[in-house]
C-alpha cells in the first residue's frame, strides 16, 4: 500500500479522498480495466456511485452489476469487493459513514 498526497493505493485501486469530516468520508476510486479489489469488510456504511465503467459489486456473496449512474449501498460489517469489467477502467464515487479515519491516517 502506498500513498501520495490525497491518494491511498490498495493493490490496483487508487482511493483519492475528496472530503472528510468526523461523520463522513467521500472519495473517488480509480479502478483499472479488469482489476479486482480484494474482499474486505469494515464497520462503516458505504454507498458507491458508478461514474464510469461497468463494475461488479459483490456484497455478502451476492453480485450486482452496475453501470454509470447507478449506485449500491454496502451495510456495515459485510464482506464486499469490486471487480471492474475488462472493456474499460472504472471510476466510483464512494461515501462512508462514519469517517474512514483509518484511510485518513494513511495520508499522513
């Protein structure tokens, strides 16, 4: 994992922090075509809005394919990940509540 200024890199996925408060973190995820984010979970509620690309969101074993303009809510504590289709890279607006202080701490 590396970080540059306002961005934390997790494998192939770059997470750029756009805004942060005690209650909420807003970020932009850049996901290369064909990339798969590892399955993970955290105690934060998460909403993902697809800006570009076609992505498969797995949440608690169920896969939902989203296109630009669609969104999905990930409840706290459930295992989830994102897979970007091979045709094009993906861009996702992600919002977490409460704040992802763990990510903010990695920015320095």
